[in-house]
């Protein structure tokens, strides 16, 4: 596909404007090629485009990679486990069956009414 000189000039002008915008927001960019043609530099979805820094997002915003993500994940996991254990303990403590099951069920392992230990 061949481009006319006018089309090449328009593309070059747009590339220069885009390059100035990226430099303005502090991004490291490669210089605009002399012929004005876009070239693939590497694999991936392309360069990270400029984005507003003042926008707040609960997910962290654009391209977030916090340094302590692993410890945050571990803390959240421990919190979920502790909450699950607390809820399960209260539920098992308050569990009562009005009608007896006709076969074995797993809650018989921890329910107080099925505990057959003799009290001395």
C-alpha cells in the first residue's frame, strides 16, 4: 500500500504532535522516525497512552502494579480465613436439629448433640 506525499506529511505531523504530548506528560518515548512511518518496536498492546493522574479508582487506575501486592493479598486471604472460621464456629455452636437425620451427615462430627462422649 503506497501513500501519497500528502498522506505521509499528515501522518508525520500527527506523530510529531503525539510525540510532543507524550513528552509533556513525562513519558519516555522514541523519537519520531524521519520517514513518518510507524514501526513495531516490540510485542504487546502498544505504548501506554497518557492518562489523567487526578482520577481516583478503587481498582488502582491505569496499569497499577503496587510493590506490596503479595503481602496485601496474603493479609486479605488471612482476613477472609479468620472471618470464615469465626462464622463457622458460631454456626456450629448454635446448630440444633429438630428432626434427626436418617443417615450420617458431616455436621454430626462437630454438633454437640451427636457427641457421644460419656461425661464422668
